């Protein structure tokens, strides 16, 4: 195979060579197929958590009344093969045990972080080790790991002919294993029995030349040997594949086969063979309680198995029978876990995972007793793909053949964020755009005015539904270029031009207050929030405060060492007012933070610990202080399209972790906007390569927008354009809605069959797809 792979010299790992080229290869999307899922109290005794494992990482969720809340995504340096949970004696929360493909095992605890919010925690490794043997034949049925219900030991099935047993100490500080030999070579499945107080007891299903059998073993942790268990059962159904433990008071196990399910507890056993089982193989099982179990098959059907207890009056409960009920249709399950109050998580590696709700009544014509509440996208398994070039429609797309059987689909994958155009106006020479709310008393909370700035003039457009008409606000100056306009506190709006700052009543539109810079100075830069304003006239800066029908200067003017290139006065705390102002200066190309004048100081006070050189010779064109994902940042966009950003320690007034990234090739302007109903703040970088900056898992991420040029941007929430953006370039104003912010955008085209291969014809823009369909005849009267 190595001979068929021609590696370019520029990709070789040993040095640059004559070509001098090299490649950087990185995962564009982490695994999305779910291999394991667990429910338990992992973060604290009061929290219900869902653990979702996706081979190379696992996600920790809080189960809340509002739904699943992602708490942490934990990377793993290995491919996960086994995952289970246990609760040590005396503990009020659960621990995780995991095993990787390279035989690395670990016990993990989720520990709350001191001094942080209640939902913050760290993943602590309590014990770890490698359980690989020097010799031995790896088990053909794969790795298996089960934990004793009383937390006395962990049993691993790694090699044929033996078990590896890990005793669990109260301290959980080491993983020291011993090997216990067994007679059975081909073990199909295994589990620990509940209710075995004397010794941990294993139940195994194994294969011999004469068929399949069930057997129990007791594990003596002192002598490190296996001994004969309390019962065995020869010649169980030939296609028995799973053994499921039954908790007390019933105890015993369920043996799941291709056409039957049997309850076993020594001499007490009860089988059931419903005809509906013949249509597909049961593959997963999850207990709800000691009497009810959820089961899923390869056709994506969900069943409920109920153990009906006999009313015998004996001390030891006995089974009267089994009841097998079809609940509904889900994705093809790889794992199932019951969350709480009728909610179930169904994890899949052949299709999208789901969160479902079990209902007492039928919800549709198919007699389904479940509702699908949430679908979690999964790309795997990908069997074929093609790259589609979009010369005139933004970035290229990848079209993949994904899934299997009824979960088969085409997935259209593209990088970046899409803007769906809703309205467009041809306007040349726009220098700035802002939205206003005129007459903003309840119930009118919508933006209804667009303010557009041009060289030497300002124009206003009124929005009435989808209609747009030009009109004037009496208090606004239309013969000057506007530097800023917006709504401020006390039902007022503000206009800033090079000559004045004007406060206007948002109902009458009349001027109610005005401030002008001293002498003949003209305003060059401005930053404003709901109640504060910082303006610059060359090197001099002024701090203004907005009150009801009043705007006035606080403190003395302050002269910077060089001309001001950009300003920001956004708040990074819960208060809408800011104590700080950020500046970018010409000549020395620096980032500077100042305390605003107040009761204890009469002028701007520089925070010297936050003064930073931005590097290079290109001046900053825009700056913004923001709090993304509860982490304060200070961002500076430069004139060459690059951006320098810092993490900002607000309490200690320190900038750290300087980073630089190239967003485009032209001067960049930063503007903030909100998503998720105002719950999440994001940054839009306007340039020749517009970019949305957001945070996920405390990490700053950058996603391209499918537009070639954006020079100005603002958010709009109008009656006809809810939660949209206004985007301007050299010749056009566009109002558009934005896709959900994420790294990759995936569109699903269901096929309901297994895709095998595909081809794309560029000339006709068509796809050819080869699929495979499995036709299963329904079983009636025990005939198939």
C-alpha cells in the first residue's frame, strides 16, 4: 500500500528541500458519532449529568428543566473503547472509568473549581495505568469492561482465555490488575450480577462448537482466582448476544437473542419471543428502573421491556412474565440512557443522535409513544465525498455520503457563516450606518429608522413593515457627516458630528441638549454607550455623561501624546456603565486603557500596566472591549486587515496572552452584536473578508461570512427584519439574517437508504448517487 501512495517532496517531514513548501494538517471537525453515553451525578450529588463519548473526546452536560446544557468538552489522547460509571461506598457522586484502544485505563472525577461559579469544574485523574499484556491473543469480540455493583473490582475482557481484574481500593489511587484464567475462549458478552454480597460474580455468554451457553463465575480478590458461580445454563439461543443485569429486588440477568429475551435467575427463568423481534436485531439496552428496560434495534425502533413481578407472597420476588412493547421510531441507536422524568438520550454513530420524551398517550398515526425534542448532528460514517467549487457563491462546499439504512443522507458542509439576504438598496458611498427606535415606548421595541452617513451629509430611512421611505428627524443635522447615532437612556437619541454632540427627544425629534468642543476643534473620533460618551479632537479627549434632557462634560480635557486613532467605552462588567476607556494612538501604535474621570479624579488616568505596543507600522483603525463567554477581551483591528487581541484581567488591570491574526487585507472595523435573544455577545469584523468573532468553551473562534466585502455593519431588530444585520459595502445596503454561529454549517438531505458512492457533474450542477436499500419483510404469525 505504501508503494501506491506518492508523497510530494514538499510534504516530507525532513527539511524544506528545494521546494521550500510545507503543509499544516489539522482536524476541521471533531468526531460527532456517539460511542457511549451515561447518566449520573458526576459534578455533584444534586446535579443530573449526561456524559456523551465521541471516541476522541467526551462531553459533559447538565440535565436541566430547559434541556441539555453543555458544561465541558474533554479531549482524550486516545480512542475510547469502554466507558462506565460507578459510585464508591461513602461517596455522594459518581466516577468515570474509561479504557482506550491502546489499553490505557483511567478513573476520572469531576471536581468543582474553588471560587468559580457553581457550574464550573475540573476533570481530575484519580488513577491511571496501562493494562496491556506482553503476550496474548486479542479478543475477537473486542474489549469489554464491567464494574461490580458494590464497587469491589473492575473486570476487563482484553485477551482470549482470561480476565483482567482491577481491585478497587477506597482511595482509588492506583490501578493494579491481576489475570484470572478461564476455560471459555470465545466470550460474547459479560456483566456483573447484582445482589452478590459474598464475592463479585460475573455472568458470561460464550460460544463453543456446540452452541452458546451462559455461565457465572465468582471472583476471589484474595486468592486472585475464579471459582464456579451460583448457576449456569447450557444451550441458550444460538444468536444470544447480550447479557443485561437486573437490579434488586428481582436480581438475575436478561439474555437478549435474535428472536427472544429470557430472564434468568438460577432455576427461575422466563422467556418471551415476540414476532416483532424477528424484523431486526436488538443491539442496545438501558434500564429505567429494576422492572423496566429500554431496548433499541438496528431498524431504529425503540421498545420497552417490563418485568412483571408475581404476587407470590414469598420473601424472594419472582417473575410472572415479560411484556415487550413497541414505543416508537428513533435514530439507529448505538447507546441509550434514561435521563429523568421520561426523557431519554439516544446516541448514534450511523445517524444523528436525539433527545426524546416518552409519552403515556399516542402522539401520531404510527401509534408512537415518543416525541423527538432535539437532534444532534452526526456526520459519520462518511463513505464518499466530493468538493464543489462555488466561484461566485462564497467558499467551496463539501458534499458527503453519510449514514446507513434509514439514516442515510447527503450532508452539505461549508465553512463560515451564511447571510440570507432579505432586502437590498443600491446606495453609493456609505460611511456609516446605525439603527434607531423612534417613540420607543412599549409596545414599540422595534428599530424603525436607519441613519446613513455620507461625505458631507446624513440621510435617514424610515422602516414601515417591508416598506422603506426617506424622512427627516427635526433635531438631526442632515448637512454634516454623522460619526455616531443611537438610542441612549431616558428615551433619547444622540447624533455626533464633527461639530457637535446633540441630544434629541425620541418622540418629538426635537433637540433638547447639545455639547460642542472648545474653540474651533472638530470631533474626529467618538465612542458611546447608553449613558457615556468619549470624544476626541485630534490629541485631546473629553468625557461626557448623558442624563435626562442633559449632556455635560465630566472632568478636564486630557491631551494624549499622539493623535487618537480609535476609541471604545464598552463595559466588560454586568453594569451598563464603564469605568474604563480604550484608546489606540497614531505614531507609537499603542493600545492604552484609561480610568474615566469621576468623583475621585478630575481627569483621565492612564493604567500603565495595560499600555501595550501593537507592533509594526500600521495604525489601529478600531478597538473594542468585550466580554465573550465570561472572559474579558481587548481587541484592536489594524489598517492592514490584521487584528491584535488580549485577554483582560479586569480586577488586576492587566493585559495578557497577546495574539495576532490576519482577518483580511484592508482596514478593519469592529462592531458588536448579540444573538440568542441578547444572551450571547459576538463581534463582527468589517473588511474585505468579513468575519464573525465568537467564543466557545472559553476559546476565541473566527468564522468567515459568505460576503466578499463589508465596510459597515449594525444590528437591527425591526418588525419585518427581526434579529437581522444591516451590512454596507461601496455600493449596496443589505439587510440579512445570519445563520447560527458555528465553525461548520451542515445541511441534511435525507436519502433513507445507505449511500455507497457519488459523483458531481459541474456542467449541469447535478449529482449522481449509488445507494443500497435493505428490504425487511414484516413478521406475522411467526412467518418472515
